[in-house]
C-alpha cells in the first residue's frame, strides 16, 4: 500500500472537557474507490457511515465511524447550536490547508415542528458526525484521515490501534475484487396517504384562492417492500452508476440510510464566496432530442413554472443581499437536464460579509419556496395542517462543512429512506391556484423515478 504523504496534528479542544485533545492524522494514498472504502466499513461501522459526491464530481467524501456527533432538538436554534459546537471543537485546528481539515457531515430535518410518527420517529432535528476515518477524493488525489478526541494519556495507544485498522480498511478498498451489486427485488408497493395527498391539493388550492398563500409545496411517499434486507452499498452503487449529474449522498443512523441524487445545491461556500442554485419548475425528458428540446422550450415559456421559479429566485437573491457585499445573478433561467427530468435553473453567486457563515445561510435559505412555499410562514402552516406525513430529512439541507467554514449543502430531494427490507421514497410539487390533484400526482411519479429505478422498481416511460 503506497502512502505518499503524511501529516499529523494535535490541538487542545475548547470547552468539551478537561485535558481533551483533537488528533488528526492524514495520509495520501493511491486513488481508491470511495464506494469500496464505504463498503469496507460494512461489518464494523454499519449505522455510522456517510457518503457524498458533489455534482461536478470534483469532491467525494466518505466517513466511517463516529469520533464525535453533534445532534440536537433545538427547534429554530438548531443551526446555531451545531455551529457553536463545531467551532468549539475545531477552534484550534490547522487552518489554510484543505487536506488537513476535519469535516463535519450531516443534515437538518425539514420541519422540527412535525411530530408525525413513522420511519423518522426519534430522528434528531440536527444530526451531524465527525468520522473516525475520513476519506476525501479531491483533485485526483485521495486522503485518508484519522480523527480522534482523547486525553493525552490515552491518545498514543488509541492512535496506534486506529492506524492498524485504517491500513486494513484501505487495503480492503484497494485490493479486494470490486463487488457488483444487483438491484434489490421488490415484492410489494404501496402508497401511504394517497387519498389524503389528493385531498390536500384541493384544500391547498382553496386556501390559495382565498389569498391565504401564493404557493404551497405538498409531498407524499411511496413505500417499497423487498424480498430481503438491502444493504447501503447496494443502493449507493446504483445511484452512483445511474445519476452522475447529481449530488449523491448517503447518511446512516442506526438502521436507517437516507440517500439520494439531488440536482439542487442549497449553498456552497469556498474561500469567502457563496453559491446557490434556484431550481424550481420541472417537466419530463423527451424520448428524442427533438421532443426533449420541445419539452424544454415549453418549460421555459410556461407561466406557472416560470412563476414558481421566480419565487425561488427572489427569495434566494434577497438572502444573498443580506449576507453578501456583492452578488451576481443572471437575467433569466436556463435548463438543467438530468436523467429523468428537466428543471428551470438560475445560479446565484456572492461574496460573503464578515458575519455570514455557511450554516447561517443554510438557516435563512431553508426552506426555499421550491420546497416550502410562499409566503414561508403561511406555507409551512398549510403543510403542517394538510400534508399527512413526516418528511424527515427529505427536502431539507444535507451536506458538509470544514473547520474553516467552507462546505456545501444540497437540498435532499430525489431521495429515499432505507430501513432493512423496506424503503420510503419521497416527492412533492408546488401547488398554486390552478393546480389539479391528478396532474400533481403524476408529477410525483416522474420525481420518484431516480430512486425507484435505483431500488429495482419498474419505471414506466
């Protein structure tokens, strides 16, 4: 096993306990498969892993094991609480070298006021992990880090054991035969809350016609039963193969894997610059290039989708104006085409002011009008009243940040929760005054396609 670069750091941890130190040891290794490294932790670290790849495929991140978790049920203060604890933990960490940055990965639930029981019962409103073993693939290089928080007297012995295990994990990922994962076998489909979902469209359109809101996003789920238990690497392998244009993510907590292939960036921060994507308004892909282009032009010219998109542009632009000293935004949207669907897309870019951070931007941007509605307060009230399920992490921010405040969060759409031999797929759409239940229902069928295909379901074109 070639280990080409080595660096170790030790810093004192601020206010987490007496004499605690944060140890981070990083080696550069020959490039390896991120999925193989993730799978190498199946036996020991199942339930404590994460996977991330950005849309541009310039950064892939895998975490095995939990050195430290940050989780809370702090309602509207959950973003601030995560930020404060992460800053305390990393206050003395090395700055200025991307390879030496500890990375925190996780997500926030869509709505901390939702208490509907189901697959998300007891899931924290904020859930983040600092991995014991952190793999970063960036700029065609691979770095594996050990993160350890321990007292100085314990550290030497613990680090030595972790180094041995790290080398076994790297070896397994590099030399074991690459596993070919078959798609799961589905034995049953069912649609929880289908009738309440259809009824909710009528309730919400009446509310909008009464001028109590402009737009409300209503979501639903599709449940799958498998012949046998399905593994995390099995489904991640499918989305890696099938959805290369998207943000790919997987986050485990105990028996639950939340995973997806999202087209939508919520916010990215790199060296003081912030980026966001306005993604709202959608239409199917065509069977031919000509049909595809015709669908795309229809989308660009459609007033309903254009109106939905402009809500998102206005809100994100307003948030950037409040947090940036300068910003750039195009005059109009363009098309974002992914395998199963095409969207209206407008990028936004800004230079952060001194007080702004990635988690503060995340707090103010979530939920965007594309996932909640307009006005936000009235839309969320309607969702709580009429949407029959708990979204959990669906449609919420998921992503990472490092000790310097760089990071990226995607909006967790085109996603599903896998629990042993069952999966729950999620999709929704923006409801406006002239929305019709059947057409909204059919739009969700299109949005289910990426996860349904990955899980072995039949996709009717």
